[in-house]
């Protein structure tokens, strides 16, 4: 990678940013592996855990409320606070550590939940912890990288998203291959392989963050930058005021991306909540959580989920030159379209091996979802507000999730026939709508060409 020495304004202070090598960017983003391993466990295992503990299909979305609500509240506030934080360790580091520790605790306790309410409560803690870490991490990448390296930085995060979630989805199947019984369960019908996967996730969550902090310290603030931050009013009221002001002054590109994210995240939440229930019916002919077929559907979901996340891991790097040449808009629209067509085909597939074909498109879209919107955003926001705007941008993820949670149970029986297969079809249609919405996003002119990798 060519070395650069670009300059970026920070509250009126001009700050040079030396170019980082590819390996430095990998080390910087490795903490994302543990965060996304945790998210992968939630996506693959929370609906089954809720089912084991007695939840019914129609009310299932309500039990996923923790993630979007904590994201809506926590991420903008934490983003704004991290912009203003001055410590000997940096602005973002304290949030990484606190979030990772709480996340590990939540993962340790989750599979031992004796009741539905306890599992739902622990999910609130787990999601709040992940959100405390997530947005400062997004801002951390923008802090350390010049604009010309944003695509490689954020798409590397996509790669670790794919890798972390691949292993999270695949861990129960790996444990079976290593000799654990797929049918051994605790008193609440939660399989031992799921319990072990959560314990492994707890270790990865804290270990990956510690690696990033050891290898990739924050760029120290200069005295003039510290003075700028210290002169800003403090306290929670000032933080809320900063969030409100940033929302009023939101760049047009960010507003336009809201529509893309509305469709794509409503769709992904539908997919995560109902894919295992859909597979149980179409592949194994069962909806009984206590049946062997239902547990087999859980393993199959882990395998295809691991596959699409592995595709995302590979695609994240493969998309870098494509994004540079054709731009993040075309790349994102194409990936979303492939995923939409893939989801539309899933309910018609009754042979497990054929399910891996649509997973290719879903994996490409997942890589793009976790990278290209941030590439489009990063060039349009001021450096001194990176944290708060990354936090607000997350609202465009969680608000669609909240809308999905509130609305889907209202029409699940009437319009979708109480059939989880139709929820997957709905997700496919919405992803195609998201692809169409990308065309209405107007990007700021690039300040310079990408550096070569």
C-alpha cells in the first residue's frame, strides 16, 4: 500500500494521517471479529432458544426488541460521548473495554437461562454491551484512516464480520464433528452444543478487543485538539444537545441512505428471525421445538449461515477493487439484488445442498451491507463529529428493526398465513426495494483517488 500523508480538519485543527499497511488495518479491525461472533450467535441461536423456552412464532419478533432499542438509545449517545472523551488511553478505548467485558458476561449467562423472561433480559444486556463497543469502533477506523483508505478499512470490518459470524454459525456443527452429541440437552431443552458455542463466544469477545488495543493504539490527540474538546460543554445535557444538533445538520447523503437501510434491515431482521422456522417446515416437515427435526434444522441453519458469512468474508476483499472502479452505489445495489433473488428462492428449495446456492448472493449482500454504506457515509461527515454521526447512522439500522418488530406480528397471520416461508419471501422483495433505493443516493465528489493495496 502506498504511504500517504493526508490532512483532515478536526475542529479547525489540521491533523496529518499517515497511511497504514494492509496488516496494520487487519490488526486494527480484529476486534470486530469478537463483536461479530457475538452477533452471529444471536442471529443463529436466539430464536431457537426462545422456542425451547416456550415462545410462540407470532410473538417472536417482540423478543428481539432488545437489539434495536438499545442501539437506538446507546449508540448515538456513546458515539457523541466518545467524540468528547479525553483519557490517557484515548477517546474510544474505554468504550471498547467496558463493552467487551459486559458482552462476555452476557454470553456466559445466556445459554443457562431457565425462563423466557431471563433470556430476553440477558439479550438486553448483551445488545447494550455490543452497542457500547460498536459505534466507537466505527469511529476508531475513521479516526485512524485517511479518506483514501476508508473503503479498505470498512470493507475489512466486513471481512471480519463474515469470519466471526461464519465461526459462530458453524461452531455447533464443529462441536458435533469433535464428538459432542447433537441430541444432548439441558433441562430447558437447550442443546449442549449451543451452550458450548456461547462459552467460546465469551472468550473471543474479550480476547479480540484486547488484541486490537495491544497492536493498534489510538492516534494521540495534540494539545490543541484536547483543548478543543475540553472547551466543549460537558454532561449528559450537552451530549443530548450535540446529538440533536447533529441530526438537524445531517448531510444529505446520510438522509438519502436512510431509505436504503429501511428496506435492507427490515429484510435482514425478517430473515434472521424466521429462517430456521422456515427450514424446519420446508426441509424437515416440523415446527415442534422438541423434535429431532427441529434440532436438525438448527444445525442446517448454522451450516448455511456459516457459508453465507464465509462468502461475506471473501467478498469483502473481492469487493474492494470493484467498489473502487464502479463505486459503492452500483456495488451495493448489485449485491442487494442478488440477495433478494436468493431469499425469494429459499422456500421453494427442499434439498439441503441446494440451499447453498442462494447463500452466495446473501453473503455478497452481507459483505456490502457491513461496508459500502459506511464508505458512502464517511466522506460526507466532519471529522470532529465522526462518533456522533456513526451513532446516528446506526439509528437507520435499528429503527427499521423496531418497525419490523411492531408491524410483522400484526399481519403475520392475516397477510402471511402464519407461515414463516412467506416471511423469507417478504425479505427478498424488500432487499430488491433497497437495491432500487440506492439509485437515489447522491455522493459527495471524491477528494482523491484510492491508495493501492
